[in-house]
């Protein structure tokens, strides 16, 4: 049974201890990587030895990084970038308030020029904000600002594209659709 | 009774990374592991990306040519692996193509939009033989000024490292922009089904593979068009400097993502015949889709077909 993740979508990355997980059988850290077995079974053996050695050494977070995002559990079992099978927006682009569940929903839309992540906040059943939380496109995400206004006024995913920013528009639209699908 | 599944995604290495985890017991027990898995993508990227000015790799380019530079075990071993694949592929896979890539416009950091400052030398040709490593000292020496591109090995490396965090789940799938690693079973308690895109019709699948454990990586001419708008793509023939063109995509199935990632690029450059030979000789399986969409498979690929 697929469960949707409601509301809580952000996972804070906590500082990690230097000790690696116990379920990895690893050689000694430190200089051990230089002295590892030279006789390896071709490239597979070499890559496995390298991964174990580096994994054993572990890492410590030294800077703030982007947090991973919980997305909607998908119905299809294929391993594909999520982009299909989502509920379509109503044709006229407007919906009654109260249709969405309160919470913060974060999702990604992709385009040829990179991904855009949108954060949609629903309060009292209405979309209160639909900002771009992460901009991974080659071009500035400020291009989609007119669409953000549209989301708020129509209370649904945008239905138009911004001329001259078609790819960003598509990515942002997909991101908002994905986010709203979690809220429905 | 289906198992519970959760799907997470984040952006690293200029691509969307998705991790799906499956387990029977309540999720909370393994919560932190997914975060740590993503952390490996960040860790590898910050050290090994030529687009990150502060990375260890970028610092290597700035060091004096001909001088041994002490590097971290992580970067050392990634370079060592890249050079091993270069030798195994007769130079078809060559991390020193970074220079040619910069000249074609592949030089912008996808997060900041800033261009890298490495200036390509148009008159001095480089090859993987111009990179010398010393395991005893843990040093790397660049015999000529160059730009190393580890993109074809770093993502697979990060995938394998991330996977090492997820052993507590009964099944998981890591999808880094089409490079996939799976273990165990999906939430329907069946082996994972992985589709291979039709290179000319991205919404369609040309083939589906079924496996419980392994990595499936694809190199395609459609993934990253040239930023300067000219015809061509991101996979470059090291010997000619031109983009490889007889093949539309290569998919490799191997036990580790590091190997699948590297060999899919190497086989792409080698072309249909020699590429297939390389895969067979390395004991991995794969599918080469030629530019006319003819399919060429290794002898062992059929065991992954449903």
C-alpha cells in the first residue's frame, strides 16, 4: 500500500559521526587504502575495493547543503524520473479553495536546462505561497516570477508559459503540479 | 502484502538524484541513512567536480605542472580508477577530455551559473598518459596543463558510496539522472524493472530490464546538448576531439555503478563493434543502440530481459 507523506517534507541533515555503519565490511581507514590488495578481479574488483576503502573513511559535513526532499510515492514501478501519471489541472485553471490539505509541499520539475524545485505552502485549504526553493536551471529562475503570481491568483498550477522562458516555465509548472499532487 | 516504500529526491551533480527505499518495518529506524546517502553525492561533488572552484580537483589544475601534488585518498582512487579504465579501453575513455569540453562550452557551474576559470590550451594535446599517480606517496602529477573531467566516473562512484549506506532496507533503488543502482526487491516484492529510453523518442522505452542487484548506466548523445548551440553533444572522442557519432546510446549492466558508468562512456566512444568487445572482455553486459536505432547486445544480456 502506498502511503503519501503528508505535511512534513523536510529532513534536516545532521552532522555525522566519523564511524561508518556496521553493516559494511571495510578495511582499516587511514593508510589502509594504499596497502589494499593489488590482485583484484578486473574493474569490478577494483571499484569495489575503492568504494569500501572510501566508505570506511567516512565523511564529516562541513558546510550547509541542500536538504533531500520527500516526494509523492509514485504508482508506477518503473525507475524513471517522475513526470507522468499525475492528475491533470482543471481546464479553466481555477479550483475551489479548501481542496488542498494544509502543509508544506516541496517537489521538483525538470527541463532541458535543469531542474526547478518549488515549495508550496497551503494554509486553511488555500495556496499561501509557491516559491522557487531551489533553482538548478542554467538561466535565472526569476523568469518564472509571473507564474508564481498566477499560482496564487488561480489557486492551482500555472497554465500559461512565460514567453522567452519556456523551459523554466515547464519545469516550474511541473514542480508545482507535483507539489499539489501531494496536497490533494 | 506490499512493503512500505518512500521516495526522496535532491539535486547534486547537475542532476536529480532519486532514492527509493523499501522495507517491511516502520520507516523511522533507517531514516538517517537516506540523508547520509545523499551526503555522499555532495561529498564527491565538492571534491571532484571541475565546476566547483574550491574543489580538490580544481586545486590540482592550479598546481605547478610537473610537480607531485598530494591529494585525498578519495580523489586519488577516483583518478586511479579513471586511468585504469583509460588503459583498458585503449584511450577511448580519457578524463583529460576536460579541455575539449571546456572549449565546447561545458564550463558552467549549474548552481551558481558561474563559468570555471580553467583556460583550455588549444595547442597542447593531452592524454591520460600525462597523468602520473604514485600510490606510495598518494600524489598525482600532471605532466602538462590540463583539465580533468571526472564526470563519467564520479556519479557512479557516488552512487556506489550512497548504496553502502542503505543496507538496512530490504530493497532500494538509486536513480541519478538515469544511472540506476538497485538491490533487493521493490515494494511489490518483485525484482526491479528498469526501462531504457528510446534515444530518439524520450517518452518511449526501447527495452526493459529486470534485476534484483546491480547497476544500469546509460550514456546517450541526447543527454547534454552543447551549450554553445552548435551541433554535437558531451561525449568526445579523445583522439579526434570531435563528438562520437555512430552510436546513439550505450547501456551497461554491471555489479557496480562506477564500472557501469565508466564503461558506458568508453563503449560509446569506441562504437558498436569495439564497444561491444570491450564490454564482453570486461565481463559486463550491455546494449548498444546505434544511430539508426539498431540494437546490439552482449551475449549475456538476455538474462535481464523479462
